[in-house]
C-alpha cells in the first residue's frame, strides 16, 4: 500500500518528463548533489550524537519527499517542495549543510509548479525565509549567507529556465506534428478529388459501353465486339492515367524536402540552414535527390546529436553537387543502412558519394550527380535560388 504512493501518477512531473525522454536522467542526476548533506563529515573531526540523530531521520524524510514530488500529481509538487524547505529550516540548526541542501532542492521543485511568474515568486519567498533563518536565527556571517543564497538562486532559476525551454520545445514539436497531420489530411483529400475526377467519367463510359455491348450481343455481334474493344481501350487509357497520377503523388521535390527538413530538425532544437542554386531537373533525378536528402536528414535527427546542420545544392561544371553536414558526434559507419540507401540511389543516377564522419567532428555527406546531356536545355534555364 505504501509503495503505491510512489507509483508515478498520469499527471506527475515524472510522467511529463518521461514523455520527453528526460525523467530518469533528470531525477537521478539532480539527486547526486544531495551528497552535500554530509559535507560536515569532511570538515568536522568529531560529530555529536545530536548531529547523527537529526541527519539520520531528516535524510530518509528528504528522500521520501523527493520521490513524492516527482511521482505525485503536479498540483501537489508545491506542497512537497514546501515540506522540503521546512525540513531544511528545522535541520539547519544542527546540520547546516543538510538543511541548506534541502532548501535548494525545494527551490528547484518550485520551478515546476504553475506559471513561471508564480514559480519565481515562490522561489523568492523561500529564499527570503532562508536568509532570515541564516542571519537572524543561525547568526551566520554575510559571506556564507550570500554565497549559499547565490547557489540557491542559480539552481532555482536554471531549473525554471530549463522548464520553460523544455515546454517551448514540446509545443514546437506538437505544432510540427499538427502541421504534418493537416498536410497529410489535405493531401488525402486532394488525391481523393483527383481520382474521382480521373476515374468517375471513365468508369461511367466503360459501364455504358459494356451495357450497350450486352444488348447488341444477340442482334449484332460485330457491333457488340466493337463496343467491347472500345471499352477495353478506355480501360487501358484509364490505367495509364492512374499510373501517371500515382507517380506524381509519390514524387517529391528538393525544395519541399528542404522546407520539411527545417521543420523536422527544428522540432529537435537543431538549427538547419540551406543555400541552393537549384536548376530545373528531370523529374526522376529531382525525386531521387529529394529522397537522398530525406534519408540524410533523418540520420541527423535520429543519431547525430547535433545542434547545427546545413545543406548546399549547386551546379559545379557538368555535375550537380549536394552537401549535407552537421556538427554532431560523428563516428557513423559508412556502411550503415541509411548510407547504403543513399549510395544505391546516387549510383542509380550515375553519381558518387563521399562520406566523412570522424568521431567528435560531425558528419559530412558530399554527393555529385552528372547532369544528363539530353536535358541541358532545361538545366541551363535560370536557376531557382533558395536561401534559408
């Protein structure tokens, strides 16, 4: 029954952070700093029984409050934080380092309990109470009080800023997902309209011709055969139109893929810059290059741990050069599935891929594809210049 209290609630701080992949890391990393509760062991030669008794009951109490602040509903986190602060004020007379540590943790939890301004007011309120206890009750000098107050302020404000930035990142990701969902819905509706316009009249015509051929079958076999042949020709023409439409639906452009890449990477706090001098390309080449770009950007999103990425497309002589780079962790295998897929697509276009990924220095993929001579008239047209 008691353990059920520590099971994360659906609206707890743990659950919210876990949804962003940060719960376990944040809770365990922050708890490391509680070692300062035992700082007296390193400075005092002898500690009396009162110190051991107060520390012995206050530390487990703090751990319980810490766990409850993470796992109980967020509306209750403020009360567990205030309980930590009160525990610190009670403990500070016997174990000053432990009491101060508990107060600092209380300020940290205040950053996650309501609107930012309300959080800041609570942080300031606890700080004022701490300064009053340190100076009026404990009679500490102004130097230790100032230093510990600055530590408290730094930790509390840093947590508040971390919470606000995390909320903005989460909202950006949600907006990106919503944009993609709306775009997918609009695309489905467009495809439905196109197929209706494309097949509605054709299927009606085929139905009429087949009905006519059935009626003529007993009276004029030759006429019935002609109607069925017409229906077959119409059906084959409709099949060709459907295949053409599906090819157009599947195709994607480099410019559109660059814009999509900026949204995807932006949702992961990766700045994506691109500069292109994009000529009019054959449909197949542009579609394949767009898929190559998508694969490279997906690799950055999933594996690079980068903060900045860039892409550059330009015509160099009789070749189209595409370069995608990031400042991530590097060390990516040149034979990975993503890179192998890029190599296969570029090889099918008669191009080449240069791959650099030194550990700790990011990754760079350089692609060169020859421009087809038969399409030089299109390629020599005015380039479409795009800049981030």
